[in-house]
């Protein structure tokens, strides 16, 4: 006897229903498989807390390691940069070192110091004026043994040093006893800062006066600013005398004691300038010549701005050069690395937890399946023992199922053969369009290869290398175009097709770059990236044809606009390509997608196959390509393609 509920495509003996009931033929009661016990509440609460704590610990460790590595690399590069700029300051000072000695070689200067007279003073003033112009210094003057200026290069200026008493200056006191006078200070006449180099002028072994050269070092500061450098130079009193940031100038690097501040005020070295301390929030010494300095932020950041300060002494001076290297970028990178480490740990932990839960679920299902299999085997044995007719009926049904499955398989193969035959027929039409499809890459190759030869002749190897890389990509692209014909001829699974709209648009725009012409082109992009159910290469072929037709339609116009817009529907995405060209005549709309029909002039070489192929590729992917005449002129093509379904994670 047969089961009236049995289908030709379903075995006569169906597995037991998930809703448990007493089986027929007096079988014992079969209950459901016992589910695993629920996790304890303490474990459910403790695991997230432990995970968050481990994420914070690993993120902090990643931050500290990244920060330490970044500071070490910055210290190494900063040391080289500091040595280079320190030598630049030493060189700037050193070129003026010997200038005061040259005054001993002028007899008029020595005569003026021995026997002063108005005539000699006038002659020496003129000499010092020319000497100052030739040397590029600020002022050159000579002082007699009493400390009074006898002649100066600025003798005819309102701030002339002539007859001024400079005996209190430290550089004069050193020079008059035979020591080299080196001094940075602010002038007492007009308050102008400068670096003073003094030398005792000797006549027959006897010091008869001092020659002084004052130079300005603002050019050093300007070079620092032009290079975007944060640096300063401090003198023997720990006062910043040169700085790329004017706010740091004439500030004390370290706090000055009241006695030291009073001494500097009496010396008038810095005139009447208030020597305030350098404004810092924190200072952390790291080693000799290294420390971390945090300055208040102008943007009012709560933690301030941190710098790695590297310093070294300057040769032949008691000065010290300090280079400030900002740590803001290092801290941002360290924060990113710490966050990345925490996220990676969370991701791996999530995978492990999910794998463990999945393993438990699979074990539970396997146990339930084994119990169901045992119950089913027992039921089949009872049925097989009690009714031979039912077994025979089942055998006949299985034979019928096999026969129908064979028939269905034969029918499906026949349908595939018919579809493949249709594809091969289309291949015969598409074969003549290979030259049309390869025209754009070949034009780009011709342009890039010519540019590469000119760049190689000019020695611009980097640009030539970039062009060769682009040529390589275009060759690959041509290979993909021809490969798309082979893939179209093969039997393919449409579910494997996937394409990125943004990537396809960018690739198509690059291929049609040589066809843009010399006039301006306004490109409007108003679409979102999405994944479409079409092969990437085929989507790019469609877009290349649409963009090429749009550019050809706008050829010769002064104002050209190419608008790319997208609209997402429930299952399809519509991509609109619109131009402001000459438009489509109404009588051509019905024949627009026919093979070998074109509205282009013969000079443009149109074959009339681009839209035909594009429409065929769109239809093959389950979409469509249509054209319309929009209000305001031009032409608009609408490409509708199915959207790929959003993938959702499985639920246990």
C-alpha cells in the first residue's frame, strides 16, 4: 500500500516531525533532546567586564609601545637635523670673527687711537662706513682705552655711537685686556639687539683701543621660520636670544634667581627688557640634552602641546642650540595604534567566543540528529517488518523519482545548450566590435607612451615610471576586455558576479580621458558606491560606451557638462548618465539599440555597436539600458542593474 501524502520527489517514509508525538505501530514515547544548561549569571556579567579590561590594557600597551618607538625614531632624525642647523648658526657667527682684527691693519685707525683729531676721525669714519658695507655687518666702531667711541660706521646716523661711553660693556672690558670680546645684548642707544665681537687693537705690542663689529642674526631666525623649524638659541645666562617663535625671545629657559635677575638688570645687557621665564606646563628630562616640554596651546587644548627638545652647545661660544620636535603626530599615531590593537583583540576574542558557542550548538544538533536517526531507524525497521507492500511501493516510488530526476536533468541540460547556443550567436555579433571596444585603451596607450618617451628624454624618470605603470594597467585592461568575450562564451554562474560602481566609474573615466578634448568639462558626481550583480569588467565596458558617446555628443561646445547620478530602489540601482550635447533626434529613438545604427558622423568612426553591446550586457545581468530626451536639451541614458543583497550574520 502506498502513502497518499508521498510526493514523487519525497521519500515515502518522512522523518519524524519536530513536534514530538507518539509514533505509530505502538512505538514507545519519544521525547525531545535535552537542551544544554544556560550559562550562569555571574559568568555572563564577568566576561564583558574582563573583555573591556583586557581591551583597555592591550590598547594602552599598544599606545605606549608605539609612542616609545615614534619618539626614538624622532630623536634619531632630530639629532641629524639639530647638528645641521647648529653648524649653520656657527657658520653665520664664524664669518664675522676675524673682522675686528682687520682694523689693526689700517694705519689711520691706529693714529686716531694714539693722537685723536677731527680730521682723522672724519677719515676713519668714512673708512669704517665702507668697511661695514663690504663686510655686511650692522655697525663697526673703534673705542679708545677709556671706553669712549672715537669713530663709527654710523657716524652720520641719528643713532651714531660716536663719543658714547661704552666702558661698562663686557665685550670692551674683555678686549682691552687682550681677551676676545664676545657679547650678545640690546644696544643702549635705540634698543636694537645684536651680537658684538671685540678685539684689542695693538700698536707695537701695546693695546691702544678696541675694534668692535656688531652683527644682526635675524637672518638665522628667518631661515628657521622658512623651514618650518621650531628652535632657539640661549646664551650663557640661559636667556633665549634667537628664536623661530618671537614669543620665546628674551625669555629665561630656566627660572632666574632674584640675585641673577638683579645682576643682569644692572649690566644693561638686555637693556630694560623684562626677562620673564619661558612659559611651560611640564618639563620631563630624558637624558643629557634631551627633555619633553609641554607648552600651553593657543587652541586651548587641555593637555597643551608636547615637544621633544634636543640641545647641544655651539662651538666657540657659550651659547646652546635647542631644537623642538612636535610630538602631536606621534601621539595621534600611537592613539590609532592603541585603538587598533584593542579592536583586533576584541575581534579575535569575539571570533573565539563565537567559535566556542558555535561548537556547542553543533554538538547539540549532532546529538539531536543522532537521537532522531536512531528513532527513525527503529521506525523504519518496524515498518519494514510489518509491511512488504509498503517497501515495494517505496521502491517503485524511488525508481519513479530517479526517472523524473533524470528527465529533469536532461531538460535542464537541453535548456543550457539552448542558452549557450544563443550566447555563441551573440558572440558572432560581438566579435566584430573588439576593435571598437579596444579603441579607448589603445588611444590612452598611444598618449602615455609618447609622454613617456619625452619624459625619459628629459630625465624625469619618476613620471616616466608612473606612465609605464599606467600603461601596464591599460594592457591588463585590454586583456580583461578580450577575456570578457571568452567568459561570456563559457557557462557561468550569475551569482558569482559582483561589481563596485565607484571603481567602475573611475576606471571608465580614466579610459575616456584622451577623448575629453581641450575645452573645459564639468563633471557632476551624485551617486553612492554600491555592489551590483554584474561582472566588474562588463560594467566598465557599459560605462566606457556611455561616457564616450556623451563626450562625442558634446564635441566642439564651449560649455560641456557630464552629470552622473544614482537612485537606489528596492532591488535595482538606476545610474543616470546625462550630457548637454546636441541630443537625440526623435526619429532615432526606436532604432537606438539596433546593431550598426549610429548617429555619429563618419569622421568620428562610429560603428553603431557600443549601445547594442551595452544593452546586451545589462540585460544579461538582469538589468536594462534605456535612453530618453530630458527637458533642457542633451541626452540621458539610464542603466538599471540589480543590487546585491546585504549579507547578514547567521543567528544561532
